[in-house]
């Protein structure tokens, strides 16, 4: 149900500074270069050993640049990524760790740049008998998005919907936390999330909002075959417009009524119960 697309230009990350050299051609790919700082390639930046390894496994031809820290051969997993990138003809560059720190501090000594990301096939979803989506209403913490992506990948989710504004996007921090899941689960940025939810409802999806005010708990629910789990922002929950697009509201039992679960934990519990019910119909 997913294919791949090039990210919108506005989402392609830092631009190369004026005067920096253009990327080399494919004919030059596979060379190992030690490069001066500042030449940040365009495209989506994927960070961390597991995330970069998954990117190279899923679609190696889409990787434009592979950056490794100097003395990468002191680390067996970095050495493996070096060999994999070279074998696939990717442009490999070695940098002082301080150069990688300029992009993100927790890089584990490796990052890659690509012009592609997963894309959701809505017609296939609409025709499917069983499907699971997650809608995140203004969830802005990249660590929460990364954690939800990782859980969604492991529990068979087809995609994640977010509003275009005031939402985390596929940043280096998200890819690091997602541990490769960002290469499998499309994150669709919607200009009008409530309207998308209403269209999905017309094609058999149940739109279920997570709310501690709901009377029915997730463990009392027979999860529909086609479902969108809708979770609100870390600070204010669901917006009124998104609430209006929901068919019903579901809660998760808790011992402290005035508190609430972290959004990534709530998503994991909802998706875990969905997966459990589908494994044991």
C-alpha cells in the first residue's frame, strides 16, 4: 500500500551553503572522500546505525551520500555500513565527528542523505478489507513521532497522518528514534486533517479518537477491520475540528484519573490491542 516519493522541497533539510561544490555524478560514486565541513547535501537526512542500515537495505539506489566519522573502522557496525555503501556505489565521505554534530549530536557516527521517502497509496487503502492508520493531531515532539513510527512498523500499520503545520516531520532526530521504521511507514502531512478523516470514513474506516474522557476503554472494544487511531498533541489533546471527524472516543484504563499517558505510549497500547485482536479473531 505504499510507494515512494521525493520529499517536498520545503522538507528537504538544510541547503548547501553558497559556493559549495555540487554533488558528484554517479560515475564518481563509491569513492571515499574526506571533505571540508559545511557541505551539507540536500534531501532527507537519516541518522543512526540502524536507520541508515535499513535505508541502504530498502532502496540503496536512492541514497545520494553516506557520511561516516573518521576512524569508522574502530566500530564493527560502522565498518559494515562503509563496506555496504561502497559496494552499492554510494558516495561515501569521512568527517570529523564535529562536522556530523552540526546536523545532529546523537548521530552514532553515521548519516545518509536521500531524496525519497515512503508514500501512502490511498486508493489501495480505500479498497482494502483490513487496514490501520494513525492520525497525530499537532504532535510536535520528534521523539514521540519517532517512537510511534517504530511501534507502527512493528505492529503492521500502513501509515501516519499529521497536519501540515505544528507537527513533527521526518527530521534527523525522528529517523534516529524510529530505528529504520521511517523507511517503511509513510508520514503524510495533510493540509486539512479533518477532511482527510471524513474521506476515509466514506471508505469504511472507523475514526476513533483517544480520550481519557471516553466511557468505553480499548479493552472493551472490538476493533474495526479498518480503523484510524487519532491522538492529540502533548499539551492540549485533540482540536475541536478533529474531534468532530471522529466516530467515537476510546480511553485507556489508568490508576490516576487526572494524569495522562505520553502520546507514544498511548499509541503503542492502542496499536498493540489492535494487533492482538487481529492475530486472535
